[in-house]
């Protein structure tokens, strides 16, 4: 039956293989002989777990599974099969494989109107049933993707004069790989500021575009930028959201015009005022930006040309200076109309009234003499100048000598003006505090001189503070703590150093440098301060790096500051546990008590924390051994016996606490050391009741039998020595035993027939005390065995035994034992025996009668014993055969 079935399967496999070959070598001729292909359609959702049932091809084809040979199903696209589906070759059932099907990955260019199809070809075999089945598996979409904007920040620029309800398209709309309802359905703003709203329009292709609608009038001067989040929402349940930052920038338009801070200015001017004196400074402002805020100053057309020439107006600064000589006889005051012009605006108007005071002997004057550098009424002074640095002298001239003159400053700043060393009408302007460019770069002062008659003289003065490199760069943090995971890719970004310098121009430009103690693996960009690590870090090699970074400005001399960077390398589970040895071998004496410590396995893990925690377990032999996972102590649950099993090989696994966990395995060999716990076991003779037939004519020196014993122990514990310790029958020294082999040799002729017994001691050489066994070796001396029952009765009959000889090994463990006599004074004993015999024969003569009778009885009994021992020669041969069989044992 088995051979027939095997032959049938072999033929079937051959036909199947031949069909497969024909399908790939000449498909046209092969398909020409079979039925047309059939098509099955299944539907599954994307993302279903492994092993999900898809469909049963055989059932859906209505195949009869009771036919012989049975149907076989084959999927020729092995690569596709292993990646997406698994086919049961006997039932035709389709299941999802280990790879989770993602519709967006499988059909990346799939449009909403087209289905995502996984097409398979399945062969129905063997040849007589062959069919080609076309399988189409439609992958249905699920909502597994969030909408995603192409950029994280979207910028939109809107003019501030945009009308209400104006619409602006948000070009960077979100994309959702899902289809239909699961795609993007709407957009909304997290905060519309009450100024905006969103509308969504759908084009012919079904794409949604959000439009930003302005709902209130915008004013850049009120708020120049709006920042919010735009949210894209799909139609899933629950819906998935995608977000991006929307920054709405309000662009400036020229919707503001210049305005003067003062529209009316009065100026008093003496007739003797020197040319170039500054009379007034006009200031207008425009809240717009850039070109829309540019202001120029000009006289109105109402101001005559000659007056314009007398009073010069700076078009940019708005400063009015005396440009000519005043003729006091022509006018007592002048009215100047000044316009502030802006792009596309109606000019703002300010009026400057100049009152002229006549001077007979010369006009009163306030004459400056500058100590610090001066140009066009602008004095420059370094911020490093000390306190009370003189700036200028002011001399008051042409005042009435009888009137008191007061000179003071108008304006704010660390300055003062006072008389100089009790000199009349001489005033010194000086600083009162140290100047700081970083706080104030410019001061506008007015030196005012008045007398008791109310005459007022004014001189305008601008003080500009010159910047010097007096500030060092300052790091935002003096200690910068960073952390990075080990095994990072090269050139990993760590941080961007930030240092600021309040100085101006190149004095405030900062470059970044690394300190001399910095390892070469760290790199900083001089200009941007981006700190990177050039190589991959290993926490086990070094956990913390500490070095200095410098921020240096470009001033003269250069100033710098430092900060300390501490980079901590965070541990990853990248090191497996390691045993200190490749393998371990422990020697343990057998019968070692249960739960005693056999040995300790030391294991280390270079990782830290949970990644470095190690747990030990036994992969095999856990029913006999156990291991302390903390200390690594190996113990046996029970006492071990070397004779049952001498060697144990265990696989010990060390697993760390990382995620994922890493492990290693070592081999532990436990060798049991022998203990002398087994006495020798006598295998031959088999019992104390067995015997050997020895012929009476056996010559001395003949090996008549042997004692064979084994010891389960090893080494010296298993070395066996044989010795005769007692005997029954025969003369002393009739037998000898080889202490090493156990061979028993006849040493003297056997004069008497009958049963001889030797008690043999079988001892090992174990320590601390040898173990032994004994066996009775029986010899029946006769020509043949005729009455076995009689012999057995002799064997069971107890009798006294005489001491034959002492064990050979007493005092002779290192030498081969020699035969020795029990009585070394044998000649003296013989003489004593003859004397006793003489006395005995005398007694016999007196009692001859009694002795004769007893002698007759004794002979009668002896004849009865010897008669049954005489047997035929064929019986003797049978006994010899039996002896040979026993010897073979």
C-alpha cells in the first residue's frame, strides 16, 4: 500500500513539474489544450492585519475536492505572494501576508475614479484539471493619512487698502493621499482676528482651494502682521487634521501725509547775529514706510525770493540758518511759511516768525568756541571720554555791562554749562556723566543766554556720541547644556550659538570660535554659530564632552566672551551583554548537595540604565539547574550522580533591559568529579552458589577460573584488587589469585575429591576509604558431575572456613603481591607432629579392636560417596561444554 501511494505521488509530481515547465517554455501550445481563464474578484480594506482571510478560490470555482488526485493551487508570482498574500496550496484559500497593504504605496498614481487592484494569476493543478484563474483584489481606501501642507509656513501679502470682501487664494493648499470623502473636505482658521475668514472653492478636477477673504478694513499702521494657523480637515470619522502657520503681511500704501510736530515757531534774532547761525529746526513725521514716508521741506511760494536767500532752509533736515546779513532798518520781523511735502500728499504747513532786535553798538551775541570736533553745528565726542570732558566755550557779547546775564541749557542729557573760573560772560559746556552710545547716540541742546531786560539769545547745538568697542559679545547662556543620542549620523546639528554685541558696525559683528580644549569632532560655523558634531558618538567610549566656545567681535582691540558647552551623549541599546569568558567549565564533586553554588557567571553590558540591566536564564536543562539572575550563581536543584551522567552542557542566555532587547549566549560545561560511592560489582561468578568442575589431574600452575568485577567509579576509585581472604577445603596455599586480573591459579595438586570454596574479596583503591565486595568461588574436584543435587546440597551447607591468607594489598600497595606461607616454622611443626603420631599409634595398639570397627565403617561410607561420581565419558564432555559457557560469561 505504501509503495503504491508513493509511486502515485511521484507520478503526480512529475506531471505537475512538466506542466510548469511547459507553461514557461511554450505557453501558447500549453494553453491551447486547456479551458479558458476564469476571473475572481475580491475586496479588502487597506491596513488589515496579517492572516486575514481574503477568499477561497476552490470554493468560489465550485471545485469538487473529493476527486483524485486532489487539486493543487499555485501562485507563480512568488515575490508578490510573499509580500502581500499567502496562498494555501491545497485549499486555495487566500490570506494577507506579513506585509501590511497600503493602498497609497501600492497604487501611488491611483485617481479617485479608478480602483486600486492587486492582480494575481493562480494555476489550478494537476494537468488534467488545469485552469488559469485571474484574481483581482480591490484595495479599498481607509482614512489613514492626515492632510499635509507642502510647507510649514505660508506667507501672504495683502495691501492695507484692500477692499472688504476681497479674496486671495492660498496657493499652498493641503494634500491628502486618501480618496473621496477621506480626502481634504474643508479649511478653517484657528484665529481670524475678526478681520478675515476662509472660503473653499472646488475646481473641475475636484481639488479644493482655500481663499482668504478680508472682512474688515486693514490698517498697516495699526497692525502690520497677523499670524495664525490654517487647518485642513478631511471627511473621516473622526476627521484627521493637518496644520500650517499662516502669516498675513499687510503691505504699506501711501495713506498718510506728513504732519508737523509744531505748526507755529517764534524766533528772536539780533541784528548783529553772525551768518550761519541756526535759527530753528522744524520736524514733521509720516507713519508710512519707506518711500511713502519720505519728507522734504520747502518754503511756500508766498515767501519772497530775497527772504528765502536770507534764511536758508535745509530740504532734508528742516533746519533754518541765517544765510546773509540782516538789515535792521528794513523790517522788524519776518514770517516764513514752510511746507512738509510727502509723495502724493497735500503739504503740511508750519509758520516760523523771526523777530529782529535792533543793536546800536552791535547786537548781543552768544559766540561758541568748540573744543571737541565740530562741523555745521554738530559736535562729536567719543563715548570713552571721561566725566567733565569740556565740549565748547560760549562767550556772551554786547550785553549791557550793568545787567546780569544768565546762561543755561535747554534739552536733556548729561551736560551742564556754567561760568568758567569766575570770568564774566565766559561759559563752559561739559559733560556730567559718562556717555554711552548704546543708550543714546545723539543729543540736541539749546544754549540760552538772557538778561534782566528779557533779551534772549539762543544757539542750537547737536552732540553726536561716537561709538567705540567698549562692549564684549554676550552669550545668552554662559553654560550651554546639550544632549544627543549616540550613534548619531555625521554632521548632526547640536545648537546655534547666540551672542549679541551692543556696539555698532563691525564692532558689533560677532564671529564664533571653539576653545583650544575642544575635541576635533565638534565644528562651529564662524558666522552663524551653528554647532555640529562631525562624527558618530559612542557613549560607551565617552559620555560627556565639556569645552569652551568664544564669541569675538571685529572691533579694535577685539573683545570676546566665552561660554561653556556640555554635551551629554545619551545611551542607546547598542551593546549586547558579554560574558567575561567565551565559555565556562565548572568541576563539581558528585553527590554535591542540592542548591549548592556550582559556579558564578560574570556578565557585563557596556550600556547604561535599563539598557545595561542583564537577566540570565537557562535555555536547556532548567529542570535540573537554576541560575540566580542577579549574581549569576549556577545551582543544581538536586544532588547529581556522576554514574548517571558525568557531564552537563548548558546554554545560558543573557538578555539586557533595552528596547529592543539584545542578548548573548554562552556554553557552560558542568563536569562531575568522581567520588568513591560505588563498591565493585562481581559479574563472574554470578552467585555464591555457582561452582566450577576441576579435574583431579589438573596440574599446578593451571589457571582454573577467574573472578571478574567492575566499578562504576572512575580513576583510582575504579581500580580493582582481588584477594583470597578465607577458604574451605584443601591445603593452605593450594590456590592463588592474581590481584590485578582476578585469575585463580592452582598451586598444588588436589589430592582429595570434593568441594573447595574460596572467599574472594574484590576491593577498589578509593579514598578516603576503599569499598569492597566479596564472592564465594566454589570448585568441585572430580572427573565428572553425576549428581548436581548433591553438589547443591554441599553448597548450601554451612561450614567453617579457615583463614587462607591475608589480602595482598596490606602493606604492599606499591608492589606486586607475592605468595607467602601462613606458617613460616613448618619444619618444627612437622617434628612435633611425628611425636604426636607415635603417641597416637601406642594408643591405637591398645584399642585396636575399637579402631578396626570404626575403620570398617569409615571405608563403607567412603565407598558410598565415590560411587555416584563415576560417570561415562560423554557426560564428562557435557560438563566441559558447560564450563566453557560459564568461562565465556
